[in-house]
């Protein structure tokens, strides 16, 4: 077998759990010629109960679509408190370290998915003890997000997390991040720039392209329909979008806003729309992923909005990729890296986050361009997604790194 071709994927979450770099990723690596073994836990996320059909035991091996999946024991938990969660993370870290040291077939390269940080610690120790080079995929900036979400508020604990992060970054061979902003942040923290690559996330491509099914009663059948799909929480700061809808009800009466999804803010938003008498706004409950494509297909433009926050300037909301793959003009009301992608792909309009006037102007700008210009945006959007953000492009980029790192270690 050619060298640099056996990959060990270390991830605490894997199908059937909702996970981003799960079976789809592993399967595509196999398709691109890698031999893949996954080390993961028994599925229990997000509810903290082991899924039906599974039982925590010492070890379970399955082969799914050519991927060897090895499950090791962990303490299932999704405690709101830190204790259960720390036990959950630590138990997986310990059992995956034990398996990796004594039972895993030697790999040319190991891929470790962060969060949680404990997976990085296991990977760094395996690097030390078994000399397997590590590519570390950072999907969430710790301790920043822990502080921002209030999961940990103890400053001493956050300092410790920060120190452990630095220790892991030093020991891994290569780091992959999901945005240029993440890369800048790591360089500020002393990680050499040559050690970090940006590989954008992809989306659930099959679900997005599925346009079958009937739209629910009440879905606007005419006008210029702007769709927001996804969670409606504090971070999305959607009152600003309702203010924009208010402006447009006077200045561009054919504009329609459609909100699709659930979240803690839905009731408050509905109340606000009613209080303002916004006839150009409608709400629909969340639908399963395989029905989202139908809604995206029925919209004229797709909206991304997050509140103004330094953390969001370096994140790329996963909606961005889904919207581009759907091939619709995008209204990007997020400052930073996500806006740069839309500018680069020339596939929409950028508005200032939490600025109703700016959002209303972006909608009107899209309403005013010709059908041909909008069609051009659609094809640019799809092409940009395929070339830069798709599953195939992303996994090919990982493949190059795996081969290079595997060769360098002379395995």
C-alpha cells in the first residue's frame, strides 16, 4: 500500500449522532483512496442517553461503507452542569488513549476533531508515545466560546483551558481551521503560520439539492421572498431584521420576509411583528433537514444575520455554505469572514449586521437588478461552492495534507 494512506479519525461524536465531520467525511476519504479507521464513543449526544440499539461495552467494531468504526466506552452525559460533561469528555479521552496505544493498527496520520479539547490531549499523547503525526481540526475556538456561551465562567478554569490549548497546538503537526479569522487568532497566540491551513466547511449537499414536496399553506406565492432558515436565538439578533421589514413595508411593498425554524426568540419575534402590524412577515416551524431544500428553492434571496460580536467576525455561519450550494442570491448581514466569502463569490449583497437600514437597502438592491443579473449570481454561487466549499473540494484538501504529513514522518 502506498505510504501516507492509512488515516485514523479521532472524534468524540460520530453518526448516528448529529455531527459535522462524520460518516460523510470518512466515506469521501475512502472514495479518494484512503484506508480509514474511526475511533469514537457510543452515541449519546445531545440527550446524554445512549441511543437505542447501542450498549456501552469495552469495544465495538463495525464496518460501514468501507469505513472501520471502532467505539470505545465513555460516560454518557449531557449535564447542564460542568461535572457530567467533564466526566463525559474525560472518559472518552482515557478510553480512546488506551485503545490508540495498545490496539489501534499503526496509522500514517491521525486526524483529531476539536471540540472537545480532551480529544486534542489524547491525540497529542498518542503523537508523543506512538509517533503518529496529527492533523488537528479546530471547529470551535476555546476558551473564547466557553466564555462567550457562559459554559465556564471561572477565570482560573479558562486560563487552564488556554494553557492546555497552547500545549496541544505545539504538539500536533498541522492545524486546520474553518475561517481566515481563526487562523489569524492562532497566529496571534504564537502558532507558526506555516502550520495552519484554512479548509472551509461544506454543507449537507444531498438535502440542499432536494427540491421535492409541497410548501405549507401561507407560504407567500408572490413578491420578492427573503428567507431566513435556522435557529432564532439571541445570537441571531433578528429584531433588526423585523425593523428592516418595517422599512420595506413602506418603501418596497412587494418584499416578503419568511422565517423558518425554532428557537428561544420565536415568540418574541412573532409578538413584535404583530405589534408593528407587519403583513410582509411570516413564520414557519423548523422542518427536517431533507425538507429545507424545498424552502430554499422557493425563495428569491437568502438571509444570514448575526449580532455584532468580535467572535462572529471570524466565524462562518454554516448557513453560508448551504445557501451558496442552493444557488440563491445571499444577503449577508454578518461582518467579517462570511461577508468576504460573499464578496469573493460575487453571489449576493453584504449588509451591516444589526443595521435595519442597511439590510433594507441590500434587499432593495437585489430587487432592482435584472433577472439575468440574478441568474448570473445563482450560477456564480453554485460554481464558487463547488470549487471552494464543497465536500469534494474540502476532503481533497485534507487528503493533500494527510499525504504530506504522512510522508514527512517517513512512515
